[in-house]
C-alpha cells in the first residue's frame, strides 16, 4: 500500500512536470 502511494505521488509529479514543460514549449514558440 505504501509503495502504491509513492508510485501515485511520483506519477502526479511527473504529470505536473509534463504540463509545465508543455506550457514552457508553447511560451517559447
């Protein structure tokens, strides 16, 4: 259960980073 929570948190952080990178790419172009 603890590992699942850690994976879920990592997934959320990864998704947030992906969205931020997408915004940055749009702002640069």
